[in-house]
């Protein structure tokens, strides 16, 4: 930040610009002259390490997504979609359409109805507007 303190960046979309200030040597008023760089937008994306099947009936087959890092937390804007269907966060991950995670972990558990769906299904994790590359849930 502007005080030189290191910040932790979680996945999401960010913007950055550099502002420098200088004071003229002969200026006793203390005025600073600022210059600013162009603003740059960048994304820190979540990285899916694996998608593992946990079993269960075809109507509520369970899976676990493992992300690189242990940063999941309630205050992050997290969206999980499987096969184009956005799941809802609910502690009951044995019900199709639900996902959940324990804070400060890198694992998301979810269940989907696979009775009419072909294997594999694309799994996407979106955090703070930045999406992972597709991973695949095989069953």
C-alpha cells in the first residue's frame, strides 16, 4: 500500500497505478508535485489443482475441488458452476446444486445431479470476478 506495507492479494480483479510526489528543493511551502502512471487492470485467478469424485448416488454425486492455496474465506465473492449451472452455497453438500467450504482451506465440496449429464462436466470457480480455467468432474 502507500505506506509500504505488504498486502495479501486474494483472487479477484484489481487495478494498479503508481503515484510519485516530489518537492522542489527551494520551495519552503512544502508543496508536493504528484505524477501518476496509467492505471492497469489485472486479475489474480484461482487455480484448480484437482477435482475428485467422492461418490454418492447419480442424483447427488459428490465432488471435491482442491485449489492451490488455503485462502477461502466467507468475505470473498465465490461462485461455483458445474456444467453451466451455478451452485448455491449450503452446508448440505449431499444435495445436488449445493457447495460449501471450510474457511482458510483450499477445498470446495459440491454435489450435482449426473443422471442425465454425460461425463466429464466442466467445473469453474469464480472469485471476486476472476475465473479459474475449466477443470473437469469425471464420473
